[in-house]
C-alpha cells in the first residue's frame, strides 16, 4: 500500500470509526512488522555476516593452500568451505532485495558444475568468471569439484593455474558477498516496514521465496538425482556436492534453516522470535502450525537416519530415499497452499488488476 | 405472459423519447476510461508479460482458434484500442471506433483465460453495446462535421440498456454473495482484511472479526440494492455517495486496478437528464466552436413498426442471455466454488480465495514410468497460479504436456524411452477460503483421456466441508 492510499484510508476510517471502541480479541497478538524486523535483524543479516566471515576464513585458507599446497592446507580449506556451504543454506532462502538484485543465489550455489568448463578455464588460464558461459563453473559447488576430485591435491600442487582459479572463485564470492552485505545495510529499514499485501511487499517476497527455496531444495537436492524428473532413472551426476559427499549434510542444514526461519528463531543463538508460527497461531491455525513444524522435524530426523552418502543411499536403499522424497513432497502443500492462503499472500508474482 | 399493459410498459421503456444528454456524457466518460485503461495496460508492461512472453495460452472453449499475433505485433491491438478509445472520447468516426475497440479488446480477452476478470468481461459487453447507441449525436467531432446527425433526444432503450448492464453487474454480484462462507464466516474477507493489520491506526480494526462481517454484509446489501437507490430520484444523492465510498474503499484495500473508477464514473448515467445537460453546458463553454447549434434532427423517433419489433426482439434476447448465463451453474451438481462449473461470466467478483498446488506427471505407457513436470517450464507464474485451481485449465495444461511429449524420445543414463502416446496425470491439492487443503484431482486419472467440454467433470474430488 502506498502513502497516498494510507492517508486516504486513515482519513476515511477515522471519520467512520472515531466513536467506535476497539474490541479485545482473545488470540495472541501478532505484528507483521515485528516478524520482518526479527527476520532481518536476527536471521538474514547475521547469516550474511557469518557467510562473509566464513568466506574470509576460506580466503585465508586458500591463500595458504596456493602458497604451501600441503595436504593439511587442503584439509583446512575443505573445512572452511564446508562451513561456508552450511551457512549458505540459510542465506539462499532470501532471494529478494540485494540478493536478487545481484543474482547472488545463482552465482554462489548453482550445481551441478560443468567440469569441462572448469578444466577448460584452468587449462587456458584466461577466463572471465562473471560471464554466462561460466555460470556452471563458479561458486561453492565448483570448489566441491576442485577440492575433492580424484587427484585434487596433485593438481593444486602441480598446476599454478588451478590454485589461481580456486583463488579467483573465492575472491569473486568474497566481493559479491560484500556487495550484498552492504546492500542489506540500507535495505533492512525498507524491508522491516514493508508489511503491505502487494506482491512486491517485503512480507510477500519473503513468503514466496521461502516457498521457492523449499521447493528447490526438494527438487534439486533430492528429486532430480533420484530420477523424479527422468522416469525414475537415477541421475547421480546431479547430486549436490557429489565429490565431497556432503549432500545429506547440506540437505539437513537446509531443512534446519527453513525450520528456524519458519519459527523465527535466531540464526546465532536459536532463541525464539516472531515467525510464521506466531502468525498461524494468531490466526487460530495451531494444527497447521503443528503439522508444518512437525514435518520439518520429521524430515530432519529421516535425513539423520542415513549413515552413508546420498549417492550410496540411492544405490543401496532406494526405498528409503523415496520415502524421504515423499516427506519432502507432502510438506509443500502445507507451506505453499495452506500457510500462504491463511496469510492472504498473493502467490502470483505479477501485479494485476485482480477481481 | 405478456399482458398488453406490460407490452406498453416495455414499448415505453424502449421507445419513449428522452433527452440524449446522459448518453453523450457517458460516451465521453467511457471513452476516457477506456483510453486510460488501455494506456495503463501497455505502460505496466502487461502486453509483454501476458501476451508475448508466455509459450502457451489457455483459450476459451470454442474459441481456441483465437491465437496471439507473433511477438511485438501483439502491441497492434493495443494501439488500435488506444486510438479507438480516443476517437470514442471525442466522437470521431464513432461507430467504426466503437466496433474497433470492441473487436480489439475482445480479441485480447479471448486469448487466455488465465487473465479473465469480470471487469474485462464488463468492458467487452459495454463496448459492444456502445456500437449500437447514437452516442456521437452531440458534442462530438462527427456532429460538428455533419450537423445533420445531431439529435437532441433519443429513444429510451439507448440509455436504458446501459443502465441495465450496470444493474446486472451489481445485482448478480450481490446474489453471488448470498452464500454461507460470505455471510456466516465472513470469508474470504476475513483473510484479506487481516493481512492489512499493519495499517497505522486502523490495522487492529481491519483484523477485527466484526469488521470482516460488517464489510461482507454491507458489500452484499450494497450490491443487491444500490441500483434501485440510484434509480430513485429521492435516494440518488446518498446512493451515489455510497457508490463513491464503497468503490474507494475496495480500491484502497484490494489490487483491483481501474475497476473502482469504472464503476464510480459509469454509475453517473443514473443521474437525471438535467444533471447531464448541466455538464454538457459546462463542457460547451470550454469548446465554444461546438456550441453552434443548428436544429436537431427530429427524425429520431420515427421507427417503423418492423424496426421496433426487431429492436425489441434483439434487446429481449440480450437481456435474456444476461440474466440466464449467471444462473447456468444450477445445471451442475456439486460445490460451485470448488468445481467452478459455470463460474465465469457471472459477476462473481472478489468472492473466494483459492490456492492450489499441482504436480503433473507424464507417463510412458509402455513401461509405466513417470516423470514429474515442472509447470513453470511451460507456464508463467500467473498461468500456473490460475491453472492449479481451475479444472478446465487443468485439462488444457495436460493437453499441452501431452503434445510436448508425444513422439518424443528421452535418454537417461544411456536408456532411451519414446513416448508413443503419453498419459498425463496430476495430483492437486486446493485450499478454499483458507480451509485446510484437500485433494482436488487424484493421480489415478489419465487426464488425456478426458474431454474438455461443458459436461460435469466427475473426476474432480468432491469438496468436503
């Protein structure tokens, strides 16, 4: 709602209702503005800061790696990379505002990578990482390949182009993260007050992207490798972080992040804050809230039940993987249909005349 | 039975000589609204996002042969609309302009039912009616260039048909609200209004339950009776204040574009000829060259008896269709909001909140293997959103997928599959007016085996309240 509308509504209702008494309602109070402030102040900005500091650690580790190239340096870089990748699972939910404007989500997290492109770049030693041609040769997933492929350490030790490429990939992410962090420092105030109902309001953007990220996690992290879009023929080359085998860690962290965001829990401390759960309770939809929160917990515990990599699990126990996918699938309708319609959020991303 | 008294009444309502001023003013207002609406549509970039970007369109039954022009040519009908609206406004080549506007606008509307809006339907009907009425016979370039066409009076049907159309919109919108969700649950307004709870000062009011009930009941009563209050001279001023307030509030609270303004200005036609004469007088003082007034042609009322019969018959047919079409839903069993059989073209405005989640599958019949479809690979977000809750669009989308895969060979990990005649299935959940979602379409149906026609669709899962 824009300001002119606001003034009009104030004037109109003011006249009509100056004599009316506000009625007390018995449900718990809820305020969208409080949700947005909690979200940005306790989750989005802290996770971005954490991601920035994770990348700085990675950057240092990568500098050591290209200088000394010891096996220990590689281990250190791998650990730093994994930490950043885990933090990314929270950051990637918020694909609006500065993250959207800078195409940060696709630049940082697109997988599977195209190893031919990466090897070609390294061989030639001349490339521009920001081009569309290199969209599948950058970001955290490219490091999965470069850090974990067979003979990874050898390549780093023997080919200076390889460590240079790693450094360039990390630097690109550091720079872009910087831009996004700065972008949020000004966008935060706008976001916090953007409580309207149009499809471009902060609240609508958040809900829509929350849903989109959940569906993306369901499809890309599990469904596509499992063959859900390829006539049940498994596609292991689509597995996220296939070389390191941390796919389940990332899936788990992604679900933990979505659950925390849903509940409005602080990124750093986990302390409870205003979230979608409170909004549903306010709307007297406690059973929907229980379903959503319970399903997240159930999914996380199902992932915990696997003691091997996703790639192995797909071969050894496809039924368990299918069950996991079904659980993921069943949650979509709760958040995308039931929760969204309870909130009165328009899922269409386009402004329209409505009727 | 038509008694002779009624017959006289009808004849009087149609052919009584009345002051033409309300029609002239209406032409100017309507032309201006069409002009504004058309320019706004282009300026918002909707030509591109709604009629150039999509890969597929959801045509109306029987009108699927109507296709978009290729690429940027889609701007052509909109240019025509803008020019025609301008011509209607100034009354230049009026009849050609009215026909052009009606055809261009209706063509665009028929392209894709994802964009169906009751108010677009209203504009189509109104611009159709405008073709037949002598709205350029005063204060127009046509009348300036050819003073002989000037009329001071006009047969009553030329104004009454427009009033009738407005009455249809309101009264049927009111009748549509006579359902238990609207009246006894204040749904979907309860959902829509609480979303405004952050509005300063009035937020807590907008989420108060009694306000949702008040808006629901007020809206229903307003729609049902406003026309009758506008018709009566005594209540007209207060009724028009209600019109302004009502549409203004809906404009504040809901994303309904130009519709509130269309209604606020269109309903001026209910005002007296005197009122419109005064406006014309003011307008003439701005355009002094138009004020030269040769005698108005008096031939207007000399209808032959055949013409009278013909006009009476055509108007009767139009009125009959307008009144019957919104009731066609009674021919279908089941819940109207759930099944949406006989839902469109019935002035069911802002009536329900429906949200759906649709997963489509394409199946290779020879192996029984299935792949999930990513709807957005084929549809825009708007189209997907509309499709997921509307059965006829679900069938049309299944058809799109079938055509895409028919005869296609896919290879995964070295294994090839050829879809000879793929089956298409869908698992769809829908939430109606904020209720917990229910199964809408089950995966057991091969949607390609179902015909898209007007018969009851028994493959929709029944609605459970």
